[in-house]
C-alpha cells in the first residue's frame, strides 16, 4: 500500500477545492494503485464513516465470522462511500466496516462515489443482494428502496418494478409480494422472518390496517397455540372486507369452535320385561332388530 500522500497545495494561491482535498487527505485518505476497475481506491479512517440512513432496516448478522476472516486476510473488497462534508457515508459495506472495527482495524479501503441520492440507493441495494442470506423483510425493503430510486430517476411509476424484476431474474408479482411485506407491523414481520408465518400469509395480512393487525397480535398472544396459514390469513382479509374484524371474529377464525355432537339418546327397557319374547340363543343386537321390526309392522298395521 502506498504511503500517505501529501496533498497539501504548495502554492499560496491554492483553490478551495485543493484545500478541501488536502484536508480530507489529512483526515486519513490514502491512494494506492492498481485497481482493475479503474476506480480510485482510498484508505479511510473507520471513525470517519457514517451508516447509510436506510441501513437501520437491515440486519448486521454474521459479524463475528466476518471479523475473524478480516483478522486473517484483511479487507480484500473495498467498501463504497460518498463524501458528506468532512465525513463519509457508507453506500455498501456496512458489515465489512463493522467487522473491521471489531477486528481492531482503524482504516479500511474504500471507493468514493460521486452520486446523487437515487444512485446512492441503487448502490446500497445492489450490495445487499450479494449477502449470503437475506431475510424476507430485508429483501422487501431493498426492493422498495430500489423501485423508488428508479422511479425518481425515470420520473414515472411505470417500468421500475419490471426493471427490478428483470435484474433479479423474477417477475413483477414476486417483487410486489415482497414489497407488500413492508406494510406489516414489526411483530408480524418478525414472524415471517422467523418462519413462524408463511410469506404468502404475511402478504395477505399486510392488506389489513395496522389497527386490525395489532388486534390480531393480541388474540394470538391470548391463544398461544394459534397459527396463521394462508387459509386463515385469507379468511381474515375476507371477513374484514365484509364486516370488519373484532377480536371475537379473529378468535373464531384462528380457533374455530367445534360443533358439539348431539348426544345420542337411548330407550332403556328392563330385560325381564321382554326376555320371554326371545330365545336364550338370541343376542341383544338381534333382540333390538326384532323389536324395531315389530314396531314397524305394528305402525303399518295402524295406518290401514
């Protein structure tokens, strides 16, 4: 890695741009060479980095494993940032930055991008798709950010979903389903992420207003065994559209009341009253059949 470059202007008539460049260099910017992409890689102090504003909707998992790898081989893939005053905003590489700090590093290689907010969103999302695992909630949030960024760039609500679908090798319906998940309240969204509720069921429940979603949560807390599959989710949405949802209707859909079986009634006749009509060889079942047949014959005789 090249040493720290002296970017302080030698002329007394240095421009404001040169002065700013020099100040950033003094704060920890290094310029190595040989980047195959043709982009300048600089080395930045980690304490000058700020998370991207939308990063809070995504998890920071597997840091320990990544940190151990960084201790052994360093950060081999530079992060992407953009300048924000005298600091830098991370566009991609939040986990690498956090893991590097955890590993005890003070600096990290970075590519500084000169991009607007829409392009920053697209770089941010593109990096997320390269993660080993991406929760349904994270994928839905990423698709939403990406679609909105494309809409801002194109100035239309039309082709952005199709463009994202084509890029991700899927279809528009799948993109819409994931984006719909972002309308779930956090507790229900966690259930989808933790495989406690099927994604398609979560998409259906997301059609309900927040008030009904929280009512659903209250009933589920009350009935700890209650589960939501696609059939129950569809039933909840249909009932809401028909007449609205109450805790009672939610309870009935989640745990239907079983119809009570009508108790079978018996006519008991003491054996000594009828024993003399039958032989000793006849069983109780044969006796019952004979009695029923006799009553039927008697009833037909009365109707003549």
